[in-house]
C-alpha cells in the first residue's frame, strides 16, 4: 500500500466515524429507539441549534485583509462552480423528462452541504475550513432556493421569488452566517463561556446528522438499494464528477489547501435532502428523490475518502 499522508489518515478515520455513527442510527431505528417523531425532533435541533452554532463559531477570527480576500474569492468561485455543475447536470440528464429530470438535476448539482458537509469539513480542515465552506454555501443556498425550486414548480405557480429568498434568508444557518460575518468584520470575540458553549453545541452536528441519515437508510428496503440504475447514474455525477469539476475550477484560481479542501469536501457530499422536500411540495417523484438521497449517502462512505485523498 502506498504511503498515506497525515491528512489522508484523518480523512479515512473521519469517514469510518461517519460509518459507525450512521450504523448506530440504523440500529436505533430497527430497535425502535428512533421514530419518525423523534427523528424529526433531532432534525429540528440540528438545523436550528447545532449547525448554526458550528457556523457562527467558525467566524471567530481576528479580522485580516487576507482572510477577507480569500472569502471574496471563495464567494466568486462558488458561483462559478455551481453554474458549471448545473450545466453539467442539465446536459447529463437531458434525456429524462418531467419530475424525474428535475430530481436528477437537483440531486446531481446540489450536495448535502449543511447536514453532512460542514461537520466533515470541521473534522478534517478545522475552524478555518468551516469559515470558507460557510462562505461557499452563500451562492449555493441562493441558487438552490431560486433556480433549484423553479425546476419543480415550472408547471405550477411558485411562491414569489422575493418571498422565497426572504424565507431561506431567515433560516438559522443563514442568519448564523450573516451574524458570523459581522463578528469577523468587527473582529469581536465572544466571552470564553459563550465560545465554549458554541463549541459544545456545534460538536453535536456530526453525530446528529449521521444518526438521522442512518435512520433514513434503515427505512429503505434492501431490494431498492440495488434495483434502480438511474440512482447510480446520478451518483456518478454527484459523487465523482462534481468534486472533480470543483477541483478543476479551484486549481485554476487558488493553491490554498484549506480553501480547496473545504470546497471540494462540500461538493463530494451526497445529494441535498431539500430535493425530497421540493418533490413533495410540487407532487414530483419524491420516492425516487428519497432513493437518490439515501442510497448515495451510503455510497458516499466509499467515494468521499477516495475523492478527498485524490483531490486535496
């Protein structure tokens, strides 16, 4: 076996941790310890408490012009990456029609950046990595909740664009990003007890997210894990081509290993769960969307370390 770098060992260890936590979620569901109600409650805690705490704490840095320059670069690169990935997805899935095409496109172009991406970035690349990843997610969220949602409601009436932007702009993770940016620009550091509390709350993000993913995997029938070829075709785009395309873009503009690592890690994630939500909202193929999300979360335990070791 070729010699693995220290970073490679960290990546492999973290993915093993993901697998073990996910397995606990699977067992908890099968033993009756997790129900739909409890899983929903854990998701609410994740979205409204632990993930915002993780994001907000990542901005506790002394202000520097270099960091601000890097943040602006990440913002621009994120726009470019998502335009490229959407174009790639539309070309790759052009042969599909209707809701199936919408599901394939959103699953191929938008990763599970919050639930799974940020906790993994924190574990592998630390606080600075989360800082860059949170900036990377600003265009991601804007495009997802505008163009991404439009993919599903093109035959129906979408909510007005302004109201949709206002809705996602007031979610706790986005508010945490805005408040964190202000904190960074003012170079203000919260008191030590507050920082410690944020660290503890943010530390819950990874185990909570993996328990929830494990719970969802436990509800998929074994036959569904191998029967749908379209899921695997989508996996090729989402889990392999998306991080490779991201690497190609980043390599053209920056050689900063933390910027590259954080952004590639985000794009190496399986599909965003919100794709299932959109399919349900607009009577789309929510069953296929759920299979894409759940099966690719399982597959990603193999593809994530491969992508990160090869590309970072």
